C-alpha cells in the first residue's frame, strides 16, 4: 500500500483508464461545497485543475469521449491528489503526491458517455473536494493499431499469469499459517505477495477486496476490520499467531481467489497500461523506498522488486509501439530500468532481499534518485501511446 490507510476502489474499468497512482484516505474532508468550475462546456484541450487547500477548480466540467487530459496544479500549502471517479467511487484515474507548486498531468481514456466525479484531496486525506463531471459521446478505444492490439493481448496474458501465481503463493502461505508453522509462513510471506505487487493497478480495480487483502492496521480508523496479509504480518512478526489467525488466513485466500479471477476480466488500453506502469513506480516512491509498506516484516525490498517488475513488464508489452514512435525514449527506458534493477540487486543476500532496516540513508537516497530518473522517463510513455 502506498500510505498507512486503505486505498479506495481503484481504477474502475481499466479499459477506460490511465492509472497514475493509487491513493488512500484517513480523515474526512468537506466535499463538493468548495468545488467550482470556470466553465461547463466540453474542453477542446487539457482541462486545468487548480487545487488549493480548500478548493478544487476545473476549467471545464464536461468533455467529449476519448482521451481526456487534466493538468493539475497544486496552488495550496498541503500535498494534494486529484481523482476522477466513476459510479460507485470506482477510480478511473488519479495523480498523487502533488507537492505545493507542482503541476501533474493525468490522461484517461473514456469511450462511453456518463457522469463522473472529480475530487481533490488536500493533505491526501478524506473523501475530497468533489464535483460532478460529464462525458458526452462515444469513442473507439485506441487499439486498432496492430502493434497496440498485440501489446494489450500480451499484457493481459502477463496479468493472468501473475494472478495465478498470486493464488498459488497465497495457498502455500495460508497453509503454513494454519499449521502454526511461523518460520515457514515468514519465509513464504514476501514471495507470495510479489505477484500482487506486479499487478496492483489491475488488482485494485475491484472495490473493498484491495483493503481486505492489503490494508494496514490504519483501516480500523476507516471503520473496516484489519484483515489480510498485513494483519497476518503483524501476527507473525509482532504479536504471535492469534486465535483467529486461521480464520483470517482462510478469508485472505478467498479474497485473493476472487480478486485474481476478476483481474483476468479487465480489458486494458495502451494508455491504461502505460499509466499503470507509472502507478507502480509511484507505489515504490510512496511506500516501498520509504519502508512504510511492511512495518513489521521489513520486506519492503521484495515489494519494491514486484512493483518494478510489473512496471517493466507493462512497458515490455508496449515496447513495439514505443520503439516505433519514439526510439530514443525506449533506449532511455532500457537504461533506466537496468540501472535501478542493478542497484536494487546490490541489496540481496543470496536469493533473498535484505531487511529494509539494513539500508543506510545513503542506500535509500541512491535508490530514490534512480527511481525518480526512471519515473520521469516512464511519465512520457502515455503521451507516446495515446490514441490519435
């Protein structure tokens, strides 16, 4: 998870989205009353979003179906986020960690008309400052290009394979927990979670299954039960197995099977795959390289590796498209991925990653610098693969 509390239901129909991150909330923020718009007509160009600590001002609240671009500027004093929700608070797309003075871009591909909701989250908490947003008309998903269609098929195959591996690893982990074999369960924990980390932008598309599987203890403040992997992590590394650990493990496996099955039903676009690759690097930046994800086991570098591999595989599917349209960018991506992977590999002890607690401040800084350089290049991919 990117931050201590639960993540809302994330990218609503991956077929419609460019996912640029996953977010969470803890405290409530007053909604809608402070949200204003400079216009209500369909936007011909990017829709500007002026986000402050108390307002969320859009230059338009209507757009035509197709690729919709939001240019979000944080004019406030708090770190902010911007969301586009579909019905039921399903996240169509979002950008997170927008520091004061920073401008971020969000591209989403929407093919059908509908009523959506925009939201800014000053302080990255609460339900956000919300307002309705309307999409009119229809558009064809950007997959007519043969290379793009092949990329989508390849990525769907990758997701299906990782989903199966996630179920298999969770079955072994759950069996060890239920057998009371703490040592074995600990040894299986990080590797069982690895496939999840690789396909998070897809797996997070399905309501409360995400926080049930991957929520940290802070979900209690959100009115949810503390379950899933991180509850068992706490049992294994801190409190010892509890009377209900077996039941928690059983529910975890049920939830993992459900989300794995649902993950295979997504119909991504090239734009959403590119956005997902960036979202995974944002996950590393906000939770893994900071050591916030695995607060008891300190297996954050395994999660780092999973997110990085998921981003690499997403862009590997898009490689023919990127190479054709921007070969210089593809060359830079290769170099940056190699650099960060090699740097991360220096923190292995045999086949296993070291504990996050073994990292020095210099180690963390080096990883962060390399991650930022890669993230900058990956952020260019949506513009390259965007349907024209």
